[in-house]
C-alpha cells in the first residue's frame, strides 16, 4: 500500500519552494544543452565559469530545496530514504573529487543530486500542488511531442543538435527530431514518462495518440519496446485479476483491450506508411549500434588494478576509449552503470548503488502500479543508452512524474475529522 501524504503546517517558504520546484521541472523540459550552446553558454563545452556548468533547472531546484527545508524546520524531519540518498551522494562526490578529479564529479552534481533535491521538495508538497505539477508536465510534454512531429514533417530541427562545439546535421535517412531535448533518445525517454501522466476524460485518447506518435518519431527502439511491454503487461494483469474475481467488467475490459490493440496497430501502420517511423523500422535488428553497446564492456580489460579499485580519471578514460575505438569502434560508454563503475571503482561503486537505490526506494513508495512500472521501465531503457552517465534532465523529470502520478492511497475518502476542522462548535 502506498503511503499517504500527511497533513502538516504549511508555511510561505514551503509553498514558494514547491513553486520553484515546478519552475525547475519546466526548465528541465524546455531548456536543453543544445539551446544553451546555441545561446553561447558553455554548459557542455570547454571553458567558462563553474556557474555555467550547471543546468538552470539544477540551480532552481537547489533554491527550492533550501526554501522547503527552511520552511519545514523541525515540523517534519527528512525522509529516511532521502537522508540516506544525500549521505551516499555526498560520499560519492567527495570520493570522486579526491581520487579521479572534478571532471567526473559534475555528473553527480548536475544529474543525480538535483533529482534528490526535487524529491525533498515534492515530499512536502500537498496533493493539490502535485496535481498542478502533473498538469504542467502534461502541457510541456505535449508541446515537445508536437514539436517533434513538426520537425519530422519538415526534416529539420528547431534547435541544432551540437556535438562538442559544432552543429551536427544527420543524413536524411538517419534524421530524428529532438524537439526541446538534447538528443532523440532523451526525447523517447521523456515520451515514456509522459504516457502515465495522461489526463482523464475526453483529452485522454488524443493525448496518448500524440505521445505515441512522438515516441515513434524519436525512434528509440528500447523505449518503444518497453512501452509496448508495459502496456501489455498492465492490461493482462488487470484483466486476469478481474477474471479470477469473476468480475462482470472482465469481458468488457478484454474487449476494450482488443479494440485498443487494433487501434494501436492501425495507428502504427498509418505512421509507418507516412514515413514517421522510417528510421525505427530500418533498425529493428541487431545492427552496429547494438554491437557497440556490447563491445563497450571490453573497457574493463584495459583498467589497471588501482583503476579498478579507485576509478579512472577522465583523461585516462578518454585515452582508453581511443584504444577501444580503434579496436571495436566504441567511441563512448553507453551504459551508465559501467560508466559510473569506471568513475568510482570497486570502493566507491557501492555508495553509488546506495545513492540510486535509496532514491528509487523513495519513488517506489510515492506511487502505485503505474509509477512503479514507469520507474522500472526508465531504468531499463536508461541502461541501454548514455542517458544517466552524463549531464541529463531525465532523472529529475522522472522523480517529478512519479511524485505527481495519482496514488491508490490518495483515492481513499478523506477522514471525517479533517472535513469538520474549522466548523463552528
């Protein structure tokens, strides 16, 4: 059973902190590294002040966390899971800083730490504030989906895709939209996050159709596979439960599932005939990209014993990758688990696992079935790409989405004592 949001004194600092948390989510979804590079801000490029190495959403969520903690005071201590997250995150940051250098530390500061800070903010948010965040995320994600479809139709991106300092123009057959994200695979992950946030009522089906079409356009194979698998699994489990209980709605649910599957197949066929998923259809096999993801594990064979224990500094990691590129064509490490292991070593990697595990434990307790499916699916997809091994907004947006997905425990009736508070005696 998911835990409920306890009633607690609301202060102006907490309210302002939660609003800043909402603003941080908007910045994470609207401001990409490509947009910052286009504006001349050295976010991912060499040079510039340390201030510019942090995403605007990171700075905003840091202010939000300070405000909510100061506003809560001693009225509510920090959740034990989040306290363990911050302790292990602090250890990882200090360990990496002392042993492998500050170049490897920025991922912890700009990808993982902001996710924990946002969890700290939303842990103190009311149900109404979480619902408002859900509406905000629905609107911004739908906007990105529309941009992705328009970019696909025009075969040009609104914001140039940058590799280092230079704008990159893919070949026509490899074109994929980016919308306001930094990479097509990031866009596919964000569409995964958008699906469980679907509104209720008459806008639900149009919203879901829009997100599915954008998911096809972004061309993420693993994201598409996980979305289909999650949809089939949830539908099968819910209908099987109804059948076991001999519920009268079981047959209706099965019919609706068949109709939805047929409609989805027609939608996919129409998208394919329109050329929307041309790249996705052309890569539904074990290609060079998949082979490189397997060959990247050879990096462990090149590490010295001291590097296995304490991690490898970034200059030495780049040198090892250059050797691996000549041997197997591996240019970057796509698996974030492997990348963080090479960064922290055997001694620091357990702290990283504790950090991520405690954050996932907090997310797990925040939501019901849909949120837990989303958490597992995103982790699986992120493990097949470099989504969390670099500066990324995915984890922050995942925490925000899971926190505002309506939970089973919140659907129970409000206790009578809360309804009668404030009434005259």
